[in-house]
C-alpha cells in the first residue's frame, strides 16, 4: 500500500486553493455574465409584454368589427402571448428555486 506524504498533499491543496482564488477573482472582476443574463431576462419580459399588448389590441379591433382582423389572427396572437408569459414565469420560478437552494446550503 502507498503511503501518503503529508507535505506533498499539503502542496497540492495549496495549488488547488490558489487556482480557485484566481478563478473567483476573475469571475468577480468581470460581471458581464450577470448583466447579460439580466438584459436577456429584461428583453424576455418586454417581449412577453409586447405580445400581450398586441393580442389585446387585436382582440379589441376584432370586437369592434374591423374587417382586416380575423378570428384566427386573434387566437394565434393570444396563444403566443400566453406561451411567452408561461415561459417567463417558468424562468422566474427556476431562478427563485435556485436562489432558495443556494441560501439553504450549509456553510
């Protein structure tokens, strides 16, 4: 059986710790990932809102008797708005769940 050299093991642990510190410093100095995710989420919410407004506008115009608006257009726009809202809602649920998992981790 091989014997474990304590000095060699300690040296390897220090090297791993130094690499981890450099990785953490690099990630902390470059918060681009956070802003990209935030911007992506903001764009998704704005798109969902725009689809909802478009569906509402089409439905209102159809109810008022606009001959250029067909029922199928209204239904498709409504379903698109519904699906985009569900997608944004699911992303929010997963982000909240991930946050709760991180906060419940033992230190």
